[in-house]
C-alpha cells in the first residue's frame, strides 16, 4: 500500500472526499514529524509510539579500501508497535 492507496481507504471509510482525506493524512504526518523534530515522542494508543533515537558517532570501514572512517552522530526516527497493533497483525 502506498500513500495514494491509504488516502483512498481513508476517504472511503470516513465517507469524505479524497481531497479532505489527503489534507487529513498530510496534517497527521506533519504533526508527527514536527513533534519528532523537537525531540518529543508521539504515542497513539493501540497503534504505537514514534520516537527519536540517538546514534552515537562511531568508527566504520570503507568496504573498497578497508580504511577506517568516522561516522558522525545522528538522530533517527523509531517506531514501536503497540499491543493491539501487534495482535492485529498476528
């Protein structure tokens, strides 16, 4: 399923226009991204929790030359599925 398919499913199940479903999905996604960019976790009961995970700086290897390289520290988005979501999938 891609974003367009998800928009169609939202529009159908909520009985709203495709344009309204697009705006609703975009608003939800931008809200999640905005909160994560501030470092705040986003928890949706029954679905899961989005969070920011810090990756520390580390030393890696260039596979071509076998030289050691420094990999900078970074932040990465993470998701942990809630119990109801896990149960629905299994």
